[in-house]
C-alpha cells in the first residue's frame, strides 16, 4: 500500500476489517515490521485522537515516530507555485517535502479545508504534493475533503457492535456554531456505501454532500423519519458543499440536535461521533452519556485502523 486516502485503496473491505480485528487481538504481533523504520507525522492543523492514535499505532509496530507541527517550530511554508515569496513564508513546500522524505519511511499528513476555494480544497493540493514529491508512502490523517482513518475506525466499531447482519446506519447532520469541513461525513459515506449496511443520510435541504461520496445512499430530509428503526446513529455537522454557499453555515437549527426522544425512535441504536463533540448542540448530555453511546470505543479503534494501514505500508517496503 503506497497511499491511503479513500476506501477503494483498502481493496476487499470485508477482508480489511477482518485483518484489523485480528490486529486488535494482539497489537504487538507485527512489531518486527517497523524495526528501524520511521513515521513522520506532519500536522498543518491541531489534533488529539489522530496524533495519539497514530503515534501509538506506529509504536505497536516498532517504529520510530517524528511529529512535525508546521505552525510551531518550523518555517512557515508556502504551498502555491508562482508566488513571489517576499512575505512571512520562508520555505516552499516543494523543497520541504523531499527533505522530509529523507528522514523517514512513511508520512502521515493532516491538512484541513481552508474554505477559500472549493476547487483548491477538493483538489487536496497539500496532500497530493506529499504523495507526488516525498518519495514515500503517504496516508491522510484528515485532508481537506476526507478522513479515511476515522471512517475505517467507524466501520470497525460498527462491525463489533452490530446485532444483525445488515444494520441500518444513519448519518445525521447536527447544528454547530462554526463552519466545519465535509471531510468526516464524506469519508463516512464513502465507507458505508461499500459496506454491507442499509445507509441513510439525513440533513436539512442545502446540506447535500458531494455526489461522489453520497453515490447510491438514501437521502432523507426528515430527521425523525430517518431515525426510525436505525441500529447506528452517526451525528456530525458539516458546512454547505454547493458552489454558491460552499463552506457556509446555512442553519443552526437546534431541532436537529440528537436527543433521547429521537433515539427512542431507533432500534436501540448505538450513538456515534468522531469527537470532539459540542454537547447540547450536536447531542444532548443524556444521549452521549447513555449506555447507547459508543464514542469512546469508537475513538479507541482509531489506533487499530491506523495500525492496519501502517502494517500494509510497511509490508510494501519489504
């Protein structure tokens, strides 16, 4: 495996989940794979779960880890060609990337959407430059448009907690005070559409996601109707995708907050969220603290998802 940015790069999804669950049984079974190998984690944006889980996964595999926070302790980086660098940016990404590649064997990159240009965000310009110029296997630790490690962990969690062969999984928009990227819902949709689940997306009109990720998923604009009979509820905010409103907040409608009354419409559904979560905006205290909430096991599986990806990348180096 040379890159990991979307579900297709996993190949057979059922086999990938099975491999991840086998790793979970013994996280140190492949420790020799990473001996004398180095993972470089490059953060253009802040992180808690991604940083900790990725570093832990690498350590499980015997790897050395280097963490670079581009905004602290490094030269400010220019990312665009043709720019006269007479401002506050001292180094260009096109020199920095191959230099980074000299010091490691695998690179993880975290770089969020900027909401300055939809075309720039959806081209994944920064991530793609690392893939093109580093000379190393590269995986996304959340890009401008996708968060595949999160979605893979979500799928592993659903596999562990499902009580029927083909569960109903609902991705529900929920209100938030800030404009958030579409990366998490995009990847969740990307993975659910390839998994053996009954997948429904519910959101207010105007919050339609990119069709390349939605594909054949059912869209339901009535949240309560979508929740009926659900086995898993995945709540997440995202800003508008359509060109005219890209990156904007169209609604802060608190009636979309996931509460106990809505969860009572489900088939005793498990509640999921990628974290961090805005309590009583996305979800009420009573739901996220209930036995139905699996947000902590879900977060723990971030380590497992990443370890499987790193394992495959290390195997590709042999």
